């Protein structure tokens, strides 16, 4: 089974729908393509990746699916759908016909209402995801976790992936541990929830060290287990603090404490199973 990067991004600035991406984010304010990532991933022994939306538009998803069709390095696409609109189930049905369409991600961290996923208007779209075996990626902070936990309880047949371990405030030191750790544990008790071991370095101090990340990595693996955990680079956002190679090496050092089967799950097996690769 090949190694999978469970979380990566591509974008073209000229497309114009990346509201969060401004010149203030200088390392990221340029185009990033599969060709840019391919040599970096190969050097780390990573064969393929799951590409995740970076803009809350239908056009973004179509762009990513166009990239994926003829690129064997893209194992799947997690796109965006207006889940609370009436035509969402039809759009999900359309895209479910694309072999590499694996799920959706509403950008929950950017929405004004922390309890947005409690809206009954989402239920038809969620039902369509469940019917077609698609995944719901959750981009959240600690404050969203109680709502996400209740959402996961209501939709126990929906595979949910917690992106970036819910972005723990690692840079805050001990003050950032609680309530993040307890809320993650509550969510992890639900068997339909998976976790991406990704995005941690950009929540840490600059520069980060293995020892800064170790408690958070340990907690996520302890709570979810390797069978529901998957490594992701979060490239190119990871370039904001260390880069792909450094983060992959850190995760590999951490994984030395795991059993061989657990390492295989973390670096590919879980992603294969969760996203149906």
C-alpha cells in the first residue's frame, strides 16, 4: 500500500476566490501546482495525496477535479458544496460520479456561527453524503468541538474527518492544552470520527521543536488510535513554519514508537480506508 499525504492544497491566484489569501501571507501568495509538490513529496517517499478545497466555491471544486482527472499523484479531492442550499444533494450526486471525488469540507472555522452544523437545512445534503459513502472534513477550532461532537452523534453513519487535530493552540504553551484535550477526547469516543495529524506546525511557535509537538501528537494518537489517524502535510501552508520535509521527518520520528502496522495506517492505510482510495 502506497504512502498517502491526507491533506494538501493547490491554487491559482488568478481564479480570485481565495478570500483568506492576501499578500500579507507572503510565502503562500503565489500559485501552487501538483508539479511544484511532486519532487518534494517524492523525496519524502510520499506517493499520492488527498487535495482539499481552499475556497468556499463550486468553481474551486471543479478546478480541483479538473486537476485530478489526469494526475496519478492526486488520489482524491475533498471539495466544497453549499450544504445548506436546496440544490446541494443534486450537486453531490453529480460529483459522486467523479472517481476521485471523496468528500466535502465546509470552512467551519470561518463561518460567523459556531453552531452552523446544527442547522436542519444541512440534513438533506448530509443524507446524500451518507448515501454515496462520501466524507465530511471538519475544519474547526477548539470552540467548535462541542457542536461537532453533537453533529457526529446525530449522523453516526457519516465518516467525519477532524482536520489538523482541531488546530490546538500549541503556541500558547500549557494554557493551550485545556479545554482542547478534553474536547478532542470526547469527540474521539465516537467511532465514525477520524483525525488528520496535520496542520500542527502552523499552530506552534516559530521555530517549533519535536518536544513542542509531542504532547499533541501523543494525545491525538492515544485518543483516535492509528486506525483512525492519518498524516497530512497541509502543503503549502506548512511552508509558513518549517516546510513539508521538516514536518514529515518530525512525524516519522514520532511514529518510531508505534508498531509497524500502526505506522502503515498513519502514513497511508487509514486514508485509503476512510476515503475509499
